[in-house]
């Protein structure tokens, strides 16, 4: 890991998979970073404008049904599913890993995380690795991107 803005930087998918295997209650958040997010400590529901009781994030903890499959592919899929967010949310949005406690669910059924401890940034090269890993599977898969009618 390198360092960026005081946080280490994960530079490979293998590094991120190793971190996810060693630590529990890890989440990926796509935003302008911990400095911005921790100043307000909650996400906002885009539809209603309501403050949510935590930060929207996506879990990295592997589910039991994954049954010993490669952690690298699990983590790749978690990143790939939301890799459209920097494009959708604008400049400066990038993924980072946090550890915390689920406080509820957001409007898209995503975990809302409180008691946040920033862990590391994720280098953009890792997103490319994740894309390659997912697209290299036998079945086609796409990021969870909503498009209007």
C-alpha cells in the first residue's frame, strides 16, 4: 500500500482481497473521501433530501453462500457493481474502504454505516483489475447502473 491524504492506498485487487479476508465489517464507499463524509456523518436520500442515519456503503464481508470461492472475485464484483458512480456523481468521487457498524438500510437497501473508521483508498488500477476479473467470467455481468426510460 502507498499513501494518499494520510490514508494508505490499496494498489492491487489481491491486496484488497487480503484486507477483506483479515478484517470484518468492511465497506466500500464511493465519494469525495473521508474528510468530506465524516464532517457530516450521514448520506442524503436523493429523492426526498432526508438525512440518513449513516453513510451509504457496500459491504466487503463475504457471505456464507460464497462457500470458499476466491476472495479476489468477491471483492472484484463488489467494486465492479458500483464502478459507474464516479461518472454519475462527478469529479473527485473515488472508492475508499471504511470499517463501521450498520445502522440501517438506505432507500436502495444499501447498508448505512455509523462509527466509521477510514481504512484506505482504492487505486483506480484496482477498479480496472476488478473489471477484468468480472468480465473474464463465463457469464456476462454488468454494473448496477440505473438508466431512465
